[in-house]
């Protein structure tokens, strides 16, 4: 008895057709017949009743069908487990994701990584931008999917990174604002506005967000009037809807904001800065799972 004989028997038993089984396995009908006869001979049991017009299972064949399918399923499971063990990669990967980041492709990355390396335990934490970078420096995290600010100076802090996505910036306005008719806006169009500053979940701003943001405005010839601070995109959208000010956010913020009913979003013109999200890790972290994970992460897109 061998697995191929069991596969032939299960196929004939389920389709009640030697012809369909032969077609399925790309062999002759005679070969199928010979293999099942050999199986019956080895077992000394009649499994099938065959006439010129039909094929039927015997009572013994009905019982054996259930057992044969179970054997094939257990064998396939054993092979799959052996292949997984053969990867030789085990361990833990501590992954941080910045608050508010919403990329519809990222769950597919996690799913593919888990399928490719099932023996690696993936631990996911969410946090503010500065908190995640600090966790990398302290080796609490292995990788951080995080925002990169132009004044963050990651290289000086021994943090390496690869760009995952580059996002355009948008202006979020109250629905009653006079600029809602515009198709695009420039920063210079907003010099008289009151701004809500969103600190990406990091009120201490230890990695350069405030300095980077101010530099954008200064290059446009003015310093913004910041009247409110927020630590989440949802709160920012709520404040804008309440006419407490306007905000400039990365385009991915729209996916994670619930309070959009009474706001209007307008893209900043193409000459505006691009907002980067990176996969970052500490240069001295030699966890081998880091490279494995990065191989699944698509790099350098603009959304």
C-alpha cells in the first residue's frame, strides 16, 4: 500500500469514475484500475463494485474511504510541518508601528511573513514616533514602522532605515472654510490661518517633528500660528470639524480618522514636502529575523 494508491482510491470513490481519476492524475484508466486492484489484493478486501455502467463503494470501501482521506490529510500536514521546521529560523521579532499609520497593504506583509516563517514569534506594539525610536535604541524593539522627519538625524543615532512609503501631504479644513473650493493649496496660501499641530503620538517630540514642520513653513516665508495641539489624527479631525483651526497631515491619516463628516481635505501642491514612513532598526541589533522581515516589506512607494 502506498500514498498514490490511496489517492487513486479516494478520487474514484468520490467521483465514482475511473475515467475522471485517470484524467485528474494524467495516467491511463488501465493504470488506475491496476493500482486499485493491487490495493484490494494487499488488503484482501473488496473496496469497489464495478460494472460496465457504474462504480459503487462496498461497505468496506465506505469505511476505508474515511480512513484513507484521514491518512492523506495527516501525511500532508506532516509534510507541511517538516518544511516549516526545515527553514531553521526561529526566535522573536518585536515590531513597533507608529500610532495612526494605516496602510491597507501592510496586513498582507504580516500575513506573508507569518506564512514564510511560522516559527518566528511576531510581537506587535503601537506607539508614538519618539517612543518607537527610543525603543529601538534600547533594543526593546527590533523594527519600527515609523515616520521619518527631516531633522530626526537617525543615522547619528545608529538607526538604519528603508523607506516603505512616501505620502503626499493634505490640508484639512472645516467644511465652511472659504478655501474649500480649491483643487490644491500651497503653504503660502495658509499664512493667515490658525493651525492644529498633530504630534504623531509623541508629545515630547524627541526626534525632530516640530523642527521639521517649522522648517517647511519657514521655507514658504512664514511661521505658523499654532493654536492647538493634538496627539492623534482622530482628535485633529474633530478639532478641525469644530472650526478650531486647520491641519496639515499625511494622506494616510484619512484612513484612520473617523471624524471626517464636517471637514474637507485638499492636497498640497506637488512642490510640497513628502511625508516618509520607514522601516527602521538599530545598526547593532543582530537579530537574524530583521533581514527576514525586511525581505517581505515593499519599499519606496508614493501614496
